[in-house]
């Protein structure tokens, strides 16, 4: 069975940390899937791109899913930016 690709799928972030992201989407993405992700944390406009592996899927009735994914190849600099943003140390939150 060929791999299915979902291109440019929009999702709403629910929870962000330096190690991963939980998001809500209308697409079912199986545990173990590797995702190419791009997102913006805060209002600075810098896009972070990385690979992430799906570690948990929860159905959100009636037709959406919560997907939890761990970042795989994020740069140390991007992890620090996200950690600072999440902990309130970022100038973007002021």
C-alpha cells in the first residue's frame, strides 16, 4: 500500500513545547508517521521547519483529531526560541 501524503494541511496548535507539539486537524495521521512541519510561534514571523514523529492520536468528536508529535531534527537554536516563548522569556510575549 503506497504512503498517503497530505500536502499543506492546516492545523490548530493546542500545546507547544521545545520537545513537541499537539495540534488539532481533520486528518487522521497514524502513530509512527513522520511529518514535515512548518509553523510560527508568536508574532515575530519566523517560520520553524522540522520533522516530527506522531506519538499519540485522540479522536475529538465529531470529526477532528488531536495529534501529538515529538520534534526529531529541530535545531538547538529553534528549540531555545520555542522554550523561551513557552516559558514567557521571549520578547514576543511582552
